């Protein structure tokens, strides 16, 4: 038989429940409800929703994925959005200031510079072990351990790219552990498409609006220098998008890649609105000190890409020269 609602047993139960679980202030409590348990469940559900949102939208590097994107989570002008932009601007300024002493803008470039770079690049290859003893030793070790030339090429390219973009050093062994042959096939195709684009390869890789001969040749392909600059920007943006994705993957396990990722994101954004003068600098920039012959990085980039056989040293140089070109879009 159930106890009567007004019996001493039921009254004692009510008193015990009321004492153990005080009602939330300003909120009615139904008989038999458990406010603390309900609150705990609500908090757990909220935490679960946040975790789910983080898995869907957030990455370790602060990037966002998914169909809604960053704008939905961080409205323009919000504190988080502004803080992130300010942090990124500070990081960019730090990187570009550090690179100003390492690069230079060359003088006028000609077809002769393009041909001279092929010969000069062979000297670069021979001197690589002397200039980069630790990296060269790492490549030699990896060649014997991996027995996978594509994976080694991917690691060497990424190592050189980080050096050229942000003057940072990363461990080639650690990079090769995170990349594979498929990564190199993806990057190799993107690089080849960029270098063979008519806006890049025209006039033997020169962009000299003041050179009448080269200008006449350019006008056979483009209506103006600005038109070529816009086509170059589109080609570079496509390449930057591909490289950014691989840098994001590396950033999750190799923190030293962070600066290069910031730079590549900036390159991708600026390619949407590059003017003729910025593109002009990309065709003229070179490393200071090692460029007494006044040869622009783009000529060495072409020479490294076309050299056969193409090993780890050449892939390292391809990444480095490409990084210097990209940096010119942001920092010169």
C-alpha cells in the first residue's frame, strides 16, 4: 500500500528534498524535480556542443573549417577577430623586418640573366653542403633510410619553403615523417602549373615594363603590363592556396612552421589585389650577399626546377626561391 500524501513519511521526504536541493533563486521548482542535476546536464550538453563545434570548425592553428567558416563564429569587428588580426599583423611585421637584411631588389633583368642563372645555379648545388652542413647531412641520411624519393622531395621542399618565407629552420627529418609521396605529387603539380603559366614564364621569366624589346614580346600575349600582373596574381594565388594547406598540416606537429603559415596566408589574401609594382618586385627580388651577379630569385627557381636529376637539394632550393618570391609580395 502506498503512503498517503499527507502522511508523516511523505512529509519527511519533502523536508529532506527541500533541504538537500534548494530551489534556484528566481526560478520555480516543481515537486520532485532536481535542479542541480538538471543544471549539470545542461552544462554537459553545452560543453559537448562546444567540443563538437571545435572539432567541426576549429583547428590547432586557429584556422576554421566547415560550411559556415570563420565569419559565422567571429563576426567582423568582434574582439576575438580584431585580436587575431592584430596578432597576425604583429607576426608579419616581425618576419618582414627580419628578412629586410637578407634580401634585395635586383637591377633590370634580361634574357642574359636567365641564361646566366643556369650556370650560377650549378655552383649553388656544389656549395650546398658547405653552406648548409646539417641540412645536407640530414638529406643524405634520409635518402638511405626512406628509400622514397618523393617523400624526401616533399620534406626538402617544405624545409626550403619555410627558410625562404620566414628565414626559419626546421628539422628535415621531422618534416619527412609528416609528409608522404602524395603530398609531393600535389605540391609538384601546383609548382609546375605556376612556373609554366604564361604570366610567369613569358620573356624568360622577366617582367620589365621599361625594356622595349621585352615589352613588345609581352604585348603579344597581354594587352598591358597590368593585365600580365593580374594573371600572375591569379596563378600565384592558386599555388599559395595549395601550399597553405600543407603548411597547416605541418603546423600541427612542427610549431616552427607558424611564421611561414602566416606569411602564406597573407600572400594568398594579397594576391586578390596585387598591383603592377608588387608583381614587378616579385620578379626582381633576390637574396642579398649571395647575389653579387644581380640575378633574381625567379631565375634560380626556374634553373632548379628544370635541373636533371632533381634531388633533395634542388627541391630545397625550389622551396627557398619560391618563398623569397612570395615574400616580395608581402614585405619588400
